[in-house]
């Protein structure tokens, strides 16, 4: 038999992840709405309705309960909470508090992200993260959030995928702020985001400690890819090393150890602690094949998908073993437990998602067998949603969404995942039914 039953340890919380901008709708004060209405998405769409989650929190928490989720990673939309610089909207933060209380009542652990790709327009208009002031503003926002949610939330993620956010925004220019080829902007913003992460790490811990809470975990969600050199040539190896340095290591070393790597500089970002992450959050999706390119504009790198690889609807290679490899590497490097903050695939017809889930969860089991601690797995994603510049075409949801009616329809792979969350195992019966 190709598929075998397996059990996951009880302590690994199985759940799902979303981001506010991608599901909530009805906010116009953020950088993504502005980007989309100015032609920034491939299908001409924008996130003004999305999944209308802002008005459907109760219904969506029930959907999570139906899937037996133990954890839900969600993000807060900064522009709702602070629509103008220094102007805070209490109704917005109370709305989030209510959502968090609903999750807890449903037995689902809330795991809150403070920044997931979108900025309030007032910040975007003064240079976004390339402006050093963003560090101060982000910390002030965090302090405000803590006043309302600080006693309710134990697990925090400061920033989601600074590497993707900055590569898309300052290198390719396909995302806001659309600064194609602005390497200086990329590096400046990277420094500011890492510094802001460190500031928030300290702020959250100090707040929770003072309030008498001992169970606090703070970290970031890193987008980590397997990067294989195309050949054994020194040049291909050099390009892989360079991509790994600029795309992964400057962020993971900075946000985990506080270490400043070139080209960001030397020394440390901060001296107060040895570590600024209590876990390594990994968003794992795919592998890249890297070769040398003569173009400095492309950072001397050509990125390809392996020939004859299995791919998803967006053409990304499906490579489950990468989850194990990356988690192992992070654990050896940083000695912190792993949280799979995202993992999932876009499969409009639900042809291969069940297999994808099986194969990736199997790697969690493998990590456990190698004594690599994993705290949670958050499947990306609960509902089909606004997939940034791709618009609504890419379908990552356990639930399919009909955008004409907002009806949520559980996919077969979603049913499979729900069973796994319930049983904490894949049984022979499930294999027969879903694979
Ligand atoms: C992001 C999500 C996104 C997902 C699928 C991650 O890079 O954090 O917001 O939807 O990948 O592309």
C-alpha cells in the first residue's frame, strides 16, 4: 500500500491560518485596497468584499469547529485599528476581541499576527517600512493591541514573511509599494522590519510578564523555501548561497538571534536578550532550482521549477520532504521549537489537496521521530480568499467559497483534514475514503 496510517503526537495542535486582508472585506484604508483598485491584481479584483468575514465571524468560527481545529492563526488589520496616524478605533479592536473570545469558547487557540502584508495608507504615504518611523508606529500599535488582547492571547506572531513582502514590493514591484528594482528600499525596510520585530518581541513579553502571565510565545512567520543549485558548478552554488542569504538568512538570523548579517551590516540589532523568537514560524510551500545568471538586476540568480516536478495550480513544485528538511535545519540552527505557521496548496478542483495534506503531515510525524519539536501546524487556508496580486483565481481553501453568494462549501480534502484534526491520526479507513 502506498499510503500508511500514522498518528501525530497529541501536543501538536492542528489548525488553520488566514490573514485579515484576504478574508475580511469592507476596509478601504489599507495599502492593498489602494493597490488593487489601481490595477494591481491580475484579474482586476480587489479585497473590498473578499469572504466578508468581518460580518461572518460567528459562521466562520462554526466552520472551524466543524473541522475540529485546535488552533487558528489570524491577523489584525492595522488600518482598521488605527485608521489615521495616532487615531485608534476602539470598535475595531473590540471586534477582534470578540472574535478571539468566540474562538476560545469554541476550544480553538487564537494565534495572532500583527502584520500580514498590508499597511494603513497613512503609513504607506510616508514611505511604509522604508521609513524608520515605522518601528515607532508599529510598537505603538502593538502596545494599543496589548491593552485589549494582551490577557487573552498567549501566542503571537509579529510579522508575516518580511522576505516575500519586500521581494514583491521592492524587487519585482508587483505588490505595493511597487518599487521595482529598489534594492536600497529593500534593505532599509528589512532592517526596519527586523528592528520592529525585536521591539515587539520585548514589548509583548514585558506586558504579559507584568500582568502575571507565564505562557507567552512570540515569534515571526518566515517564508522558507528549499533552494537547490541546478548543477554542482561553483557559480550555481554561489547563486543559491546568495538567494538563501538575501531571502532567508538575513531575516531568520536577525529576528531569531538579533544578529545583523551582511548586506544589512555587522554585529547585532539589539543587545538585551540572546534570542528574540520563542519558536521558528515556517510558512512552507515549495522548492526552487537556482542557477547563476549574469544579470546583476536579477541578483545573479535564475529561479526555475524542477523539470517534471508535480506542481500546483500556480506552478509551484509540491515537495513534502522540504518541510522536514527546513524544520530540521531551523531547529539545528536556532534550537527553538517549530510552528508550521502556513502550509497548503492551491488546487481549484480539489484533485490533489488530500494527498498534499497527507504527505506534509507525514513529515510532521517524521520530525517527531527525529526529536525535532513541533508545536503546531496551521493549514493554509480555511477559506478560498483574496490571493494578493493573483486575485481570486488561486484557490487554497479547505472550504470553497462561492463569491456570488458567499456560500462556503467544504471540499473533500477539507473533510479529510477535519477527520485528521479530530483523531490526531490518519487511519486506514481515511486512506480508503480520501486518498
Ligand atoms: C502568505 C499568504 C498567501 C500564501 C499563498 C504566503 O506567502 O503568507 O498570505 O496567501 O502564502 O500564496
